């Protein structure tokens, strides 16, 4: 990565930049994201009922790949207080990909539009506050933004771990189990981001290369890891993962049977089992 950048915020004779280890981590992350994007685009074109989920995973990995390509090309950074290299391209990526992740989890759980919108709003506040804290010159202002970041992240986590989860559990079955795994993976990764921020953009204790490696690891886990977990559960998602719905028919003519339609929700019509007629004890008007 080169030296001078037209977006530099402060005058520095030397800038602490990412080293070879950090560049290697970004290169590996970029390759993982670009390969994953190709895989998910292919799945989206052949996904059938699960296509919308693969659209989400394609864009999650695709935007992340674009971000890492920009950083590898020496773009998307500026020098902050302390003459440290700060990759703002990362925050543009997060503002897009974390919200697509929330949309993916919301769709999978069956959460309402209002809940998804609430989580997206809190997520934008989280990313925006983290960015403003990173570029703040005044220490007091920096830490004010950090606490706003934590507050917004708590709201996002509450939506993912509590509110969305309740919607998934209402669906029941294997979808609820899948969502529980995805939610905890996302939650654990998300709460690690402020920790990395604290010792990099915050206290500047981490070297730029260590910071880049830590963020790359979290990015791959929260984006690629989650996306492949969704892909591995393709059949569960396609089936809807719900229990069997029983619909009783009304008595009709002669000695009426009890009519039961066993229809697993989420299955294509062609795969649904036929109506089952079960004779049930019935007492007519004459008591026979």
C-alpha cells in the first residue's frame, strides 16, 4: 500500500501503515469473499424457493470483496489522529453488508417488516457512530461516539437474539434450530467488533496489521461462515421447517368421515401429501 493519500485528515511526516502480514490477511479475505460470491450467485440462479436468501448472501460477500479490493489497491483510507492509517472503506462495507445480514435473518425467522426496519435503523446508528468515533480528533467526542455505538449495538443484538428469535420459534421445527445457530454466530461476531475498535481506533494499542487481521477474521466468520450455514440448510429452508397443519373437514352426507389434510407448510404443491380420509366414530340422529 502506498503512502500519500488525497483524503489525509492530518499532516504527518510518517504514517503507520499496514504491513505485509496485514496485506496477506486482506488478500486471503478478498479471495475467500470473491469465491464465495461466485458460489452464491450460482446458487441464486438455481435456488428456486430459496433464491431470496442466496441473493442476500451474494451481496453480503460481493460488497465485502469490493471493500477488500479497494483496500488492497491503496484506496479507501486516510490518516487519523496519531498518524495511523484508517480504512474508512471498511465502514462503507459494514453499512451495507450488516444490514443485508439483518434482512437475511429477518426473512429466515419470519420477522415482521417493522422489526426488520427497527434493527436496520439501529445498525446504521451503530456503524455511523463507530465511523465518527474513529475520525474524531477530540478525545471526549471519540468516546461519546463509542458509547453511542455500544447502545446501538445492544438494540441490534436484542432484535437478533430476542425479537427475531421469537418469530423463528413461532415457526418451529428445524428452521427455529437453524436460526438459533445463525443468531448466536452473528451476535458473537458483532460484539467482538467494538473490542477490536477499542484497541485499534480507540486506544491505538494494536498495530495496523494486527487490526486488519482481526477485522478480516471477524468479517469472514460473520459473512462467509453465516452464508455457508444458510446454504448447508437449503432443504430445511425450502421445506419451511414447520410442523404439520391439520385441517378438519365438515361432516357431509351419510356416515361422515373426519377429514384431515396433512399439509407440511412451505412444501411445493407437487410435494404435498394427498388428503387422508380417516373414519371416525359418529353417532347419527337415530343413535346408530
